[in-house]
C-alpha cells in the first residue's frame, strides 16, 4: 500500500519584549553579561587583562574629570592631586622640594613624578637619586620623603618647572598623572661688603697692645655649599716706608711677644642658614691673633647657604722698645669672598 505524504508550512510566531534594567532611582541603559572573570595574558615584560561583555567607548569626561565605567578601570587608584612644590622661599637655584599628595590612596601605593619645563610638551621623570631621566620610576610615599618631601636636583637656574604625580598599586592600577604644580628656580647669588675702607690703630707704645674692632663684614649666598671670606696682606705686617721696618704679622698670643700684628674674626652671626664662623688661626679670643700673609687665607666660612651674615674684623698690634719710631706704619689688606655653587 502506498502512503502519500503531504507537506505543509508551519509558521511559528515569536514575540520579544526588551526593557532596560532599572529601579525607582536608577536605569542602566547599556549593559552586558560576561563570564564574570578575567584573563591575564603576559610575557616577561607585559601583562594584558581582558574581560567579555564590557561596553565600548565608556569614558565620560569633563574639563577636570574622567569616569571609567568598566570593571578593569574600576581597579585603578585615585589620581593624585597636584603635589606641593617649593623653591626654598626663593633661595633654590638648582633644586626644588616636592611633597606628594597621596589623594587618599592605600599606604602601600607607589608613585612616579613627572617634570616638564614646557607644560608637558616634553616630559622627564624623577629618578631614585633625585635627578631627571627618561623612565618612570615608582616608589613609596615614604621613599619620596613622606610629609617632608624630597629634592628634585640638577635643575637649571631661573627656570619654571611643572611637576605632577601618578599612582600605582600592583598590576592594572596605574593612574594617569594628575594636576601639576609649578615653581621657579632662582639665579645663583652672592653679596659681600666691607666697611670702612680704613681703620686707625692710634699710637703704638712699647709693651702696649692696641686694638681696633670697627671693620664690619656682611655676606650672603644661596650656593649649595656656602662660601668664604678671605684676607690677603701686602707686607706681612705693619710696614714703615720712612724707617724701612716691619712690625711682623704674628699667630699666637701677643701678650707673650714683644711686638707683632694680628687679626681676629669676631661677632659672626647670620639671619638664616650657615652658621657663619671664624676660621683658625683667626678664631682666637683675648690677645690670640692670626697672621695675615701675601697669599689669601680663609677668615670666615659657611658650609651651607646663608643670608644676613655679618662679622667684625679685630686688629691688634704691639710695638717693642726697639721698634723704630715712625708715623707711617701701615698694612694694606684685601678682603674677598667666594661661593661654592
């Protein structure tokens, strides 16, 4: 028996109803379902993290802020605000002090510091020794000096620098560099004065030590290693052209000598920095003096930047009973200063 098969068309109608996920207060207009996990492909140098189901072009931004909506971006730290930048109240010519603002990030976060002189058209980064280099260097807040900050060194004088900071805490947490702070280095400086141009010791009587302490010095410098004041004599003592005789320059206690001429540096002080100090053999007291010579000798010194420094030069002389009488005993002294930039 033959059976006849007939064919027919069956139409199935399906209806799809879609709706945004929402509540009374919020609505998600674009969302996706992913596997709920991540995959990290990596080599010796790089890691790549990926997820499925993330939306694209998911960065909302304004002039000052950016919002990243994916799960990967949500792992990032807070972008550090602008750091504090100081030029030492206008005294640093080759360095700046930077203090990181952590922005509330965890204590184990690390930070990199970017530096520019042209608003980050070109950028360098602070290295572990405080110099600038081409590679980003991350270290902890405390390693960057904590609340005391750390110095960016080997900078150019009279130059404005911009400085900003990025944060990191393990893989995939790097932030962008935040807002920047700016400060300018100053020009190297040294100021020095001597007053007056001459002093008078009066009459030199045998066995009598005369003193004049009216010579005044002022000194300031922002040099990183401070500076010094030097003294040079022309005659190695008080010389009389009339009788062609010299009361010799002497180092030691004039009270134990029959004659001699010497110098003390006294009353050394400063407004800030320093200290400003007398240098041996000119740092004696009483009648202990130092001998000037025809080569420069260090009279006063500061090993650090200093401002508002001052001191006096005190001169002592004694004649003996055999010292020829004359009214033109004199010494020509030259005082000069230098700074160690």
